[in-house]
C-alpha cells in the first residue's frame, strides 16, 4: 500500500494553483458581471452625451468578448493546468490580453467599415485603453480566483482532518462493546464466539484498515451492518428484532465507509438495550432519482440510555456534508414512539 503514495506527488503543483472551471456558469457569470459593470461605469462617468446606442454596442462587445474568452479558457484549461507553480494564472492572463487585443482591432475595423462612428479614438488609442483595462481587471479577477481556490483547499483539508478524527472515534467503540460480547460467548458457545471473531475481523478491517478518503459502496456497508447485527443478535437474543426493506437500493451506490454502521449501533444501543422486552429496528431504503433514501428506525424508550453523547450522529452529519454537499440531508427526530434517522443522499459526482 505504501508504494502508491509517490504516485500522488505529481498532483502537487496543480493543487497549489488550481484554475477555476471556466466551463461552468459561476466563472462565466463573474466575468460577465465585471465586464458589464466596467462598461456601465465608464459610460456614466464620461463627459460626452450619453448615447444609448453606444452603450448597447459596448455591452454587446463585452458579452461577445466574455463568451470567446470563456470558451477558449474552457478548452485550454487542461493544458494550462499542467504548468508548474503560478504559471497557469500567468498563461490565462496572457491569453486574455491576446484576445482583447485581437477583438479591439476587429471592433475598430468594423466601426470604420460600417461607418458607425461609435469609436472616436484612433486604433492605437482604442486598443491601448482596452488592453490597460483588461490587464487590470484580469489581474484582479485572477487574484480573486486564486484566493478563493486557496481558501477552498484549506477548508477541504481542515474538513478532511475532522472527518478522519471523527472516524477514529468509531474504533474504541467497536473494541469495548464487541470484545465484551466475545468474552461472554467463549464459555457458553465457542462456535458462536468464533463466528463473532470473524465478523469482528471484517469490522476492524473497515474501521482500522482504511486510511484514504476513497468511498466504499452501499452493498459493502450493508454487509458490515449485517455483521454488526449478527454480533448484537448473539448478545441480545430475541430482544433484538430486525426488519429489512432494502431490496430497491443500488448496491454499487458510492458511500463513505462506516457511515451506516454507527447509526445502526445507535439504534440498538439507545432503542433496544434500555427495553427489557427489546424491540424492532427497521432498516428501510429506496432509490430517489440518482440518489438514495435510507431510514433507520428504532423504539423510543421512556428513559434514555446512559452515555449518549451524539458523536455518532454528529459524525454522520459532517461526513455526509463533506462528501455530498448541501443537497444531502440527515434528519434525526422522534416520531411518536419511535426514533427515525433519515439520510437523503444525492447521486452523481461529489
């Protein structure tokens, strides 16, 4: 596993100076707004009489210029991104200057050829002024994109560190609860104890053996949940009843590892353990478009279980928010005599 680490190092320069995605609407919208505001301010600040036709043509020119710049930067972004250090931003700035130079020459030629007389300055002065404005605005916008990218990278690093710390909380919880179950079974049912150790080995493999941020699958997570429930079934016996309504879930749906198991553990610990007669845990899931909807339902005892601190739900909320973004939902609330945890996870890229 350690041999794969060096393969990640070539991505360092790209990660230090990532370019914005010029193919997406936010970057194009930002460039258009800056261009439109510049034209409006220059038109309002001018000493000449305000001519709406000149303003309209200037806005049309800026719109056309933004579209050309956006399309070219979208197509050339992969090549520019491979440049080392801050050179991707320098390349974008130079490309903008070249496009503005050519567009200014073409616009001045058209104005003269069509005898519109909207551009009163000479070709040299008009092109020079446009280049100065483009140089200043382009540098300011690229600086903004750079600072935004650095902030997003720091935020992602901090969030990833928080997720790893939250994942580490799962490990001692597994150890203390499950080893007590094994110790109780060794004398009573050695075969069951052996099966429990095998289930524990798979659970520990998932909890301790995954140090990267790669997703697992929903099918793998449900298999881990079944191993956990098998351990608890031996400990609680007929007090634990499980109903599964999961046939409609896609087994290959990408899911962070050990996302559902803490929720099922909470359902057993806080919903079944405090009840002398036990109760039923319901695992329900279905597709929702490209995403999934998962519910974990357990009885709501009159007296809450001792030791609940909310780490499991807090863990899941942070991991879901980091992995799926604002479109995902994690709702945990009592409904009558039951406690329901609802996960709505969108499909598609993160």
